[in-house]
């Protein structure tokens, strides 16, 4: 059927439904049929109309972008994070203003021409009056997340698009923007689109939440929820309260939690008329216990909520210039809670962790992707500790470190007498051990294909049969998986089951390289504090810190930890200097003092001898621990195989035959 015939057929279907000549199909969502009717009766447009994309002048677009101020940057960061999760799927991530004008887009450069042909470019107007039923325009009317899939579009020329859009609200409940993902790929199914819709809605809510907090920098912010684990998360209720205790604004979650349908039921009232505590009590807690969750009750029915309150926003803490000496011992730095210590303060890591908490609470499987040493297991463990499963086991399995003949029994366990040399009483596998808690499958890409089939069945049926057993055992299994391989590419090459990939990949989160993180100084301090936990505090000289901050860290956090551990052991007077750092760091970061300062009566080579000796001993220890496996040893040290071979030659360490 040609394009014109498709358009004519589509138009006939739209007109028949709107004019009552056809019964509404259960497959046509109510927001779609309502929009079709608006397009015909209110806007007077026809589904057979040719494309007439209306685009703002450059100065008009610039004015609209500038009216968003700093929030455009916040939205851009969230768009980039969203795009990272759906990259390679043929989507464009789009931001419009409240009138449907496209302010910003992110897509694969190879698809820009295709999306431009579809009218999706900066300045184009996508409200319903101009483009009929579509994700962005219909979302603006509905004030709610919507999906418009292919033939659900009103205009015949748009039926190749798949769109999911969610509104972004300001603190007063007004739609100020729309976040949208659109695809022109015919391979995007409704199932895939539902998954994308969840991500879009989450990102839009994060931007709305950020906007709420930015609108009231001089107010106390009361965060509350009926369940304590949701305080601080995406669905928490927010109230902005002034110094006199008057409520300035409430988000949608606050209205929902308190059973109100309109903001005027809360805005303008004193907080004391809503909750059973005084404004003075709240102010005191904001200043003295901003991170503490406490129990509160509403005044109408005594219902209990859990809350915490923060004082008016203070300027963000900045890291002191590294030209100034660090006088505070690292071990004296306030210890971060386990989740915070593992996640850090990098904006991408915090966003990833926030998204992961929302999804984990709803039993959505998470796939962590990132280079070796970026902290995937630490991230998963922090996520487990911050969840309702924290009191149950966290069981980690490295699928690449267990020999293939043993991995099946390691995961599934075995019964008594299942095979020769088996434990006499049998042994529960890692899956059963993790029941009720979290199973972390690291390097999932290294799992043998036959075992992937068994794992898929366990995930679908939530029961296992140990080796040698015949009766299934029910399990409460929740999986976080990780890999430094591109698992999606492995599916294409046939090295990984695509059905298992989609089961494990409820969403993919990408952990940044250490060199790209914003919080390296805090991370260095935190890791060094851990290494010196039971010892005298160690501090870092500014010139040594500069080397650590400028190095590229190919081994990421794992390599950083090993460097700090060695430097702390070698340093004099409990102060780490550049001379305590490995030569490769000093070689890469030019302009710093040599690895060791010359000493009276000796030379630099002699002065480096203690460090070389310590490095040789560390290499031998790690080789022994990894049974002289070069790949595993290099991974453990956070260096490449080539670097490891170079160090073995340098220290004259022969490999066993």
C-alpha cells in the first residue's frame, strides 16, 4: 500500500471513529480519541493535510530558551542521562516549552536528517493545533504522561512516529515544559514503548522536583511520605514553607498524600494547621537535624507520616583550591553513610542511584554497564543497603571468575551425592542464598550460554532445582547484573541470549569513568579514610593531590584504591607526597616533582628502591591470590594486561611454566 493510500486509510479510520460511524476500539486510548475529536471540531484540521511544519524565528527560539534560565541546563543534563539509557534504539529525546515549541533535542547524529524530515528540530511547533495528536502536544492538553503510537497520530504524515511524553510542572502545578522521546523506527513495539515511557516519566518528575526546590531557595522544605523509605525519593511529598510557617507551595505528591485535589487547600495555610507540630519545632529540626527522618501526624485525622526538613538553601560547598595545603587529616573527614560513600557526589552517579532506587523498589531488573573498576559491585551493594531488602543477604557472583565446570553448581547448588567429590550434605547455591535479598551477577556477559537458559527459567518461574534434585524450591529472587562488555552487541553476535538480556535489562545504567567524575577529591578522601580506619590518620600534600586529580586512571576506582593503600603504607610522617606515588602517575602528569627526591649521598634510583620493592611485593601477592592468572590479576590491580606484563619484566618476575 503506497504512502498516499496509507494516509487515506488512516484518515478514513479517524473520521469514522470521531463521527460515530465506527465503535471505539479498546486498543485506542481515551486520550487519543479525545484528541482526534479536538483536532477535527476545535482546530479544524484534516488528517490528510500535507506537512506544514511551523518553525520559530531564531531570535524567538533564543528568547524562549533564555526564559528557562538555569533550568534549561538542568533539563539538558537529565535529557543526556535519559538518552544514555536508550541510546542505539533509534530515539530522539526532545524538550518543548508550554506551547509545544521544541527547545532542545538529543539524538544519534546519523538520525538527525530523518528526524528533521519528520519536522522534529529546534523551534518547530508541536502543539495539537499545528501537528494534531502527538506525544508532546497531547501531553500539554492532558497534563499527564501519554504515549502516541504510530497510527494513533492524527496527521497521516506522522503515523510512522512513536512518541512518549511526560509533563514538567513548576511549583504551582503549571505545565512549564514537556519531555518526549520519539522514534521513527518501525521496530519499536508497544512493549518497548511502555519501558521507555517509564523512563521518560521518571526523568520529567526529576526535573519538576528540581524546579520546585529551585523556586524556593529561601524557604524551609518539608519532605514527607506515608512510608519512610520513600522520603528523599522521587515520589516524596514536598512543601515549601516560609520563616513564619506559611505554606508557599505544594507538589502533586503532597496533595495526594494529604487527600487534597487543589493547591489552594494547602497554600497560604500555616504548617501548624496541617500537622501536629509547631513552626518553631520545624525550624529547630531544619537547623540541627536536617537529615533525620521523624514521625509527624496531620491535624485532620491523625494519620502518621514520616518527614525530614531542610533549612533555606545554602551556597553549594566547593572544594578548596588544591594550591592550599590540606591541613585536616583525611581520617577526620565526616564519614559518609554506606550508600553515600559508595555512590559519591558526582551528579551522574547520584542520578543513576536515584533512578535505581525507584526501579529497585518496584522489582525492575537493573543492568550496570561500565569499565572495569568503576565500582559496579559497590553501587549494587549500596542500592541493596538502601532498599527494603537491606536486612536480607547481598550475594555477589563473578561469572567470569568461576571456572565453567563449577559455575552451575555455584549458582544452583546441589543435593547430597549429586556428583563425585560433592559435599556430603549437599550445598545451597548462590541463588537460594540470596532469596529475599539481592543477587548481584557481575560480568554477566561471561556466563556460558547453556547456563543462561537455566537462569532465564529461574527468573521467569522464581524457583530452582538444585543439581541432583527433582523438586523445585521457590525463591524470592531480585537480580542486579553488571558487565564491562556491550551485552546488547553480544546478543547481536549470538554470544548472549536476547530474551535473557531483556529480562535482566529493565533499565541500563552507565557508571562514569573515574577520570570523568566531578567528585574525585571527595572520593580520594573517603577511600583513604577507609584504608586508614584502624591507623593513625594520613593527609595528602597539595602537589600529590594534584597528581591524583590529573591522572587518567585507566583502572578507575580499583586502581585508585590500590595506589592510596600503597602510598599510605610508604609515606613518612603520615603525609602522602608525590614521591610516594607510582612512577606511571608522575610520568603522565607533567610538571610535578620526580617520583622520589634525590637524597644526600645517593641517587634517585636508590631512593626509588623502597617503592619498587613494595610494588614487586604487591604484584607477587596479587599473582598468588589470582593463581597467576594474568587477566584476573590485571583486573584486580585495575591495569591492562600489557601494563602488567611490563611490570613483570621491570621487576624480573618470571611466569611459571
